[in-house]
C-alpha cells in the first residue's frame, strides 16, 4: 500500500508541476489560434525575466551618465540571449506606456516610481546587433536620480543574476 500511495503522490505532483508550467506560460485553456489578452503577457514577461537571470553570465552592460540621465548598452554574444534582452526592454516600455502592471516589480526599488512617472522622462530604444541601447533622460532632478539608480539595479541584476533578485529591493 505505501508504494502505491507514493506512486499516486508522485503522479499527482507531476500533473501539478506541468499544469503550473502551462499557466505560467499563459497556455492553459487556450486554443492554438486564440489571441492572448494583454494581461496574459504577464506570465510570458516574467518568464523572459527569469531567463535573463539564468543567462546573466552571458550578458554585458555599460552605463554612461549623460546630462539628465543615462545611456545604457546591454548585449550578449549569444543571439538567443540578445533577443531576450531586446524583447524584455521593449515589453517593459510597452507596459509602462500602457500603464500595465510590471512583473516582479518588488525586486526593484525604482521600478514603481519609473512606471508611475512615465510622463516625467524620455525613453529611447535602439536595437543593436547584440542587444539594445537605451537612453533615458529627464528635466526633473529627482527623476534623473531614479533613472540612474535603476540603471545601477539593472547592472547588478546582469552581474549577479538570481542572487540580486533574491535580495529584493536593492537599497
């Protein structure tokens, strides 16, 4: 009897893990041709973030302070990781512009301010062959400080990976 019970528990656990994976990817209960609701992107966006943390050691990043903000270049020699970087930054900027929630906002001490103050700073993206260049500037000194602090957080995420995320708020 105990062996049968353990087999039943193992099977049930596998079903739960597979179902959770499908939900996290936004696929459960969706026909192949069915369009996703914009809010359902949240799981896919969080998945992209986790992948970036996993491959953080393949990401390199430079941040330059410029008048009123920063210029950051984030790239990878791995084409798949470069595509993840491009996708992630574009997704987050789209979410900010649409005033949608941002996955895992609690891991950053600056992200909520940036999302709530989207009209106080300019964002420019330029895709590079290996990633993305971001220029963020503001005329508001408080916002410039937030932009620069966020750039430091993202650099820590790229350098440390998951441990930086597990630390929660960086400051």
